[in-house]
C-alpha cells in the first residue's frame, strides 16, 4: 500500500468549516448587533444623553427658582416687575432702551 501525502477529504472539510465559523463569529463580535462598534456607538449616545440631562437639570433648577420667586409664599418684587414689563412691553421713565 502506498501512502498518500494529501490530507483526507474529511479533515479539509472540517478545517474549512472551522475557518468559516471562526470568521463568522469574529465578524459578529465586531460588526454585529452586540459587537464592539455598536458598543462604542451606544457609549457615545449615552454620553450625549447625560450631557443633555445635565443641561435640562440646570434649566429646571432655574425655572424652579423663578417659580418659587413668583409664588404667593415668596414674592420677589423685582422679578415680578421685570416679568410684567417684559410681557406688557413697558419701560420705567428712568430706563434707557437700546435697540
């Protein structure tokens, strides 16, 4: 009997399938729905949302302060005067209007 130097057909098919599977899982790990690129994208979106949340929290604090200052329990006459003149479009005689 002569020995063949070519690998058996089953071994070639097995290695081929193993390489295809390894390639698929590598691609899925990088590009897939839960891959590295998606993770970076989600982290960037999370950072943007945190910045927007902080901005909105600051805006809410300012509006809450104005609301408290215009409430019945604590009335800031200067703020009330400013808001009334802004809404009505009036000015005091001692003010200068710059357009």
